[in-house]
C-alpha cells in the first residue's frame, strides 16, 4: 500500500473498484485534509518529492552497478 502526499496536503490513496462485469480495477483517489478518513491515511503518507528522490537515487545506483560490472569484465 502506497499513500502519496501531494502538494497542499492532499493524499492519494489506493482504491479498488469492481465493474458490473466483475472486472477488478485498481486505482487511486484523493483524500483532502477536511475528509474524515484523512487521519486514518496520514500515518502511511510519503511526500511525493521524497518518492521521486528515492526513485532517482535507486536508479542511479542500478546504473552505476551496471557500469562497474562492465569495467571489471
């Protein structure tokens, strides 16, 4: 489960919907600070900017690891 805090404090939370034909669709919905569910989701929230930075850092490490393997070959 990943809850993302968008600028302005709005949370993007996971949701699942079942269509009339039985197909399950995963998605997200926004929970605003004035929503009664907000306190429930807030402890799970990660700031969007932090997620981007972490993703970029992980990608950089993967690229560097590939380069190191090529250099040692």
